[in-house]
């Protein structure tokens, strides 16, 4: 495993794509609908092609799983899991909170995570067993020990208008329990912010692997905890995730358990 080489290519791909996103931000570009509120722009597609072309050229024997044109990719021994523009709705509306997320899965485990925020020029990186960093500075989760003093974030699924499993019950429970809630629109950055101690916790359901591949590793490598809604082990391919600084995790699980998503047996 040549993790140094993989990291160098991942960083190059993320920063190059991030520069392109920033260049196209607040310009004219085509916006299409994958669903009623699920957007994709021509910038998403171009960013993905930019990233995947570079990775395929550098590592032709690696597999690629990415949101727009490679969502059906077959996983191999080494699989790059890519969100070329996490926060598309923000981006389409000119709201400056979005990122590029790249994770590398080797033998079924994410070993490398890279998230780049081009607006703030923040490069988050994590390697399994080696810690997490932002622009070279080590990341550490917060010391907050009570949900009541915590700042948390979440997101809502794209089928919020049609599905009873829409997170609104959990949002209400956390709104009444926490000091503050945020809904930023980029799960990758939310997870990085938990890792950096800017947020104390995050939960969301119906995420895709490219939303959280890098972010999960970022949280665990900064001393945090990532599980399912019942506190069980979770992977990037599971439907529900709760991430925290670890200190408020059991309180989060209790809140999530008190109000199970409609239609999901517990």
C-alpha cells in the first residue's frame, strides 16, 4: 500500500476540482433536477470527470464510485469514493458552503479521507491510524459533555416531501434538547466540523457512501465516534449515522431511540 502516493493524488484531485468549483461559482451554468429537490449542475459533472480522469490515469487498476456518472461503479480492492460537489443545492443558489470529498477504500476499509472547502481554503485530511488534520494542524473533537450545551448539525433526505422517514421528528427532538442546531447542506463538511470541534454532533439518514466516506474517517481519527442510530457499528454503506465527540454520543442515541423513524422497525 503506497498511501503517500495515493494521498498526493487525492489532494491534487480535490484541490484542482475545488479551484474549478470556485471559478464557476456564481456564474451561469445548467441546473437539472434528479428529483423534486435533488439538483445536479453541469459543474458537478465536470468536477467529477476532472477527478476521475486524473485518478484513472494515475491508478488504472483502481475502481471508482462517484455520485454523478459513476454511481454504479463496481468496488474493487482499491476504490475511490468521490463526491465532486457536496452541497449542490447551496452551490446552485450561490450559498458559499460546499466541498469536494474523496475517500479511498482498500480491502473494504476507508484508509484515506480528503475534504476540500475551496471557499475557506481548508483542506481536511485523515489517514487510518495517523490522525486527522486541517491545513496541517491536528484536529480534535470538542470537550462538550452534554447535548444541552451542544451545537449539532443534520440534513434532510431528498424525499422529505413524500416519505415519512424524513428526519423531522428527530429534528424536533434535538431542537428542544440541544443548545443549537444547524442544517448546512454539506454532510462532508459537517463531519469535518465534528472532527474539528466546531460541531459536537451530527446525525442523518439516507446518506450515500460518497457523502460520508472521508468524513467518517475524519471523525474517528480526531477522537470522535460514529455509529448507527442504535449505537451499533456502521459503515459508509449503511442508511443511518450518528457522529459525535464521543462524550454526548449516548445522549444522542437515546434521543434517536426515543423517536424511531416512521416505518423503520426497531
